[in-house]
C-alpha cells in the first residue's frame, strides 16, 4: 500500500485541490476544531500535510504517515509538529501517551482498521478523543453503487470506498459520541471517545 501513495505524493495537492474548494478544506478545519487545546495530539495518515495549517495550539503534535513519499512532501509544510513514519496498525508509542488523535480520509486505506482502532485505544489516555473524517458506504440507493465502485478502488488504490467506519470503531470498543453526516451520508465526521 505505501508504494501506491509514494507514487501519488507529488501530485496529491493538485489532485485534491477541487475537493478542497468544494468543502474538504472546511471539513478539515471542523475536525481539528473538535480537538482539545494545549493537548498532546496524534494525526494518523498525515499524507502530504494538508491539515498542518489548521493544527490547534498543542503541547505536542505528532504527525504519522506510512508513505515516505507523502512524508517528503509533508516535510515542507511542517510547523511545530513532529513527523514520523508509522503504520497505524502498529504505532511506535507507549500506552496512554496522547490526549487525542485524528485522521482525515485515512481509514478507507488501512488494511485492518480494527487493529488501528485498537492501537489508538492503547496510545490514548482514558477518555481521549478521536475525530475522523471519512468517506463511507452511504445509506439508501447509493450503497450498492459504492459496493460496485469499491471493487475498482480496492484493486487500483487499496481504497475501501464502502467502509462502515463508525460501526467498525464501535465494534473495536470505542464510544461514538457524534456522527455528523456530510454530502448526504457519503462523508462522516465521527467523534469517538476511548473507554478503557
């Protein structure tokens, strides 16, 4: 999977520019606005660093990414945050190390999202907040269409277009505090709490 994103890294910002203008940028800000201030935060899958400009004032900010290509692009946008290559399914941090974590458009491409949620539960303190912005399998007639589209996206980009991320998070033992629907039900802003 990292190889796909290594190849895509240099074109990421250009490819996503139309989506950023259509609302993605605003949603990124909304996600980060839900993080605690002056806290230790962890970003999972920071990609090319699109969220860095919105980071709140933090005691510590760590931005993790599995793709070295993406990290290379992100490095030029770095602020006070620490960049680290890491797999979300096996995070190189101790228990209870962070107050909060977030990810934007990441859990669709993690091979085992349950393992990633278990790792987040491990590295966050009890009561820690996780905020996610994810495209998901929509409700209604679009659901089966996304199931078909998923066959193509998994094959070419290892992107699971029809994941039910909130349900997976809940099954992994996280408490769902809120699920804000965007673009009908295609995009979800999911707020979770770590219960230990």
